[in-house]
C-alpha cells in the first residue's frame, strides 16, 4: 500500500481517536506499525479488532498479579465470545479482579472493528475499502470479457460437434446473454441493466461486515 504514513513518523505522534488514546494509555510500543503490517498481510478489520483488544488485555495483565490468571487468548475469548456462558464469563471477570485488573475500565477501553477502521482510515490514511473498490465500469469490462470469452468457447464447441453423430450446422453466431436473478425480490434482468440500476438493493446478511 502506498498511501500510508510510515511507522517511524507515527512514533511520538499519537492520534486522538480511541485507538490512539489506548496506545498511549496502555503503552503499546510501535503498535501502529504492527497494525499496518498485519493489515498489509491481509488481516480483516474483525481480526485487527481482536489484535488491539488483546494488546490492551496483555498490557493490563502485565501490571497485574498475573500468576492468578491464564493466557491472553483464552481470557479474551472468555470475556468477549457471545457463545460463552455467563457463569464462565463472571468467573473470568472475578479472576481478573482478584489479579488487580480493573475489568470495567478494560472492557470500556476495548474497541470495535469500526473504531479500528476509523483509526486506519483517518489517522493512518489507509484505504480500508481494499478488495471492494471495484467500480461499475471495471465490473462491466470484466463481465464483457467473460461473456465474449464464453461465446467463443460455445462457438468452438459447436464447431467440434460438426459431423459427430450426424450433427451439422452452418457458420453460426452464438449470442450469450447473462441474466441475474435475486430470489429475495424476484428481480430478473440482464447483467448490464442490473449493474446500471445499482443492483437490486437487497443485501446478503453479513456481507457488509468485514
Ligand atoms: Zn487513531
Ligand atoms: Zn433482490
């Protein structure tokens, strides 16, 4: 990625967003660099959210009587996993409290993936839309390429059938029309019209999340 500040420029400069305040408060060393590295390696915002929060947890544990407690990953899971039983979570909170961790404060310092996105986008100037930034024009080009390629394959397949089992044809033209149907709104249209219209405005559950 080319449009990000380099890590050294970030040293000594901490931004004012929640992630930035936490970096300072929990003394997370060179943390922006780590975030950017993982982002470049393809980490999702959801994953980076846990990277931030586990770093906060790790730092809090370092200041605590941590011999009472388990490892960062399992504690984090017990604190945040929605599947975790309330009893197990309460037990973990209790353990942390006995280890002198201010659990309420820690939990309120935890960040969401949206906060991570804002930090990456506004503070570190990273384009977080990577992978989704295809525009309609590019899409049309790709689809037209695939469509005409399919026409060629179909035409050649028909040619190869010639003389097989009595099959005969002239110098035919093949037209391959792509249609898109949505089971939710029952729309059905040619791909060109579908893109032109901006899709069908239905959404796949979870598709807007990273
Ligand atoms: Zn920030
Ligand atoms: Zn639809």
